């Protein structure tokens, strides 16, 4: 309760924080680079959004403590929009009035809704939505993120299960594996990779059962699990965030569904086993970067800044979401530094002289190196798939989607 109170004191006000205030910023950093951040701390995805928002704020403090953008101080305006698309549109207009050079966005629904405006405004928009719909620069040139996209992640998770788990089943040589999807139908985020994961299931030779509609706020999913039981799936794809995924795993375990579970990255974190208990054993998911506290480059700084600026939140309660926030800040600041060295921090230059000059750039924090080109904004083609077992997240397989299906990667899969 104490940590939650501290968290809300820091983050919940409408204008959450202006990060330049209270910073120990070198006096030489007279110029300002204004950044806007849109986060969900009170809405349907706040179970993962709150920790991500902390990561964004802490990472920009780190950036300023290390010289900002080539000596220019970052001034961050961070807002909670409650996962409401109309509120996101309002806040984006405020970001424009504040003369932001770049926006750190959040959800798929609002990010996709804003993409035509972002393109018209030439506003770099680095989101926590990893929707593949945002990766084709012919359509959405100013939308970027550090992670492999949802569709690539979903394909890779199903492939890893097919490679590593399906052959362990007693009758795997006698029949096709059975597959169903569990997600909130009305959510653009949840539904974004469904076409791709079903295409992958067809490619690998699965029988596909009926989808189950599970709310992002669901606490009881027994009816949906009973609907799955009619099909007798071998594996279930979960597209929601952690809270409702945990609820579904608990009910599947209690009702004896008997299926394995593969999970989109926003439903697969340190809170999953805390919420699902023994029902989480064996759960498989994509992780775009290291989990909080893992021994990888830069993690010492993440933990240092978490303790320094949010000491009321125990580090053992922090999540991979913090790391995801840092990774998006790191690619954004690298792009701005490159563009600034070329003499401009305008949107088109941040894109062309910043992001699209990054080739195998090492993000750190366990993330894959990123590459952006003028024709393809998918950052990477390899996905780390983990399985929760025996009290830890263990790498199941690193699936190279680009290398394994190069023609499909090049000619078919971009943008969906």
C-alpha cells in the first residue's frame, strides 16, 4: 500500500511531471528538447502501463544526467490518458502546442488512430504499441519502436511451441496440433496479431478452433475456458495484458483444460506467476528485452535510477515494463543525437538522419540490435521466447523469423 501511494503521488496528476524541474542538469545545457509522453496508469492496461511509465521518466533522467541530446536538456511532459483514445488525441494536440520534438506513445488503438496525423505533422512517435500495422514506412513513416512487432512475436511463440513442445506430446505424429486464440475482440492491441498468428498456424499445419472473447479487465473467464474445452486445444494464444491472462490461466488450470499457453509480450511478465500461481507453470511468451534485474549491459543504471527516484517501490516488485520504457527512450535519444549532429532536430530529420541511419544499433538491456530503413521499420527479425518454469524465466528458443522464412519476411509479412 505504501509503495502504491508513493507511485500515485508521482504519476497520477493530469500533467504528471516536467522532468527538467528538480534535475541536477549541467549548467551548460541551456537549450531544451521538449518530449511528450502518453501513458496508461489508470486505464484498462495500467497493470503493465504504470511500470512502463516509471521507466520512461527514469530513463530521461538518466539521459539528462549524461549530457542530454548533445548538451541539450530534455524536458519531458508526461500524461496519464487512462487508455482512452479521445483523451490521447487531446493530449497529442497539447504536445504540438508545447512544441515537442518527439512523442513517447502507448496503446495500439490510439497510436493507430493518430498515425495519419503524426505522418502529416512529421512527428516521430515512439510507442509501446508494437503493432505490425505501424512498421511499413510507406503508410506510417513516423511510427517507431524498439521491439519486434506483435505479429512477429506471435509467429515466433507459436513456432517455438511447435518446435520444442509439440514433439514431446505422446500422439504428435498421429494428428495435427489444435490451436485457439483468447483475447479481447474489441481491443486493437489484442487483435493486432491475430491474422498473423493464424497464418502461422496454417503454415505449420495446425487445426484452428474458435476464438474466445476475454475482456482486458476480466477476473472470471470460466465460460470462455469451457468454450475452449469443446475444441480440446493443445495450445492457446493469449493476446491480453497480464491481469486477465493470469485469470484465464487460473481458470484453465482449475477446469482441467490441459492446454499449453503462449502469450503476447504484454501478458508475460514477472507478475504473471505472482497472479496465476502454479497455473503459470510452463507458460510461454515473447520477451523483447531483459527482465528487470537480469545481468545485462545497462541494467545497473536502470536499478540505480529506480532506487533513486522511486525508492518507495521495491525493486523486487518492478517489471520488464520498466526495461521496455528505457529501450524506447534509448532509441529515441540516439535518433535525436544523430539528427542534431547533422544540424537539425526537426521531425523529418530525426526520422531520416536519425532512425533510418541506425543499422544493428545495440540498444542494450537484452534487446536485439535495431535496424530501420526507408522501406522497413521492423527493428529486428529474431525473437527470444521464454518459458516460466521452476521459478524462473528460461529461454526456450531464439526464433529467427527473418532467416527462417526470408521470402515471406521480405515479400509478404511487412505491415500485418
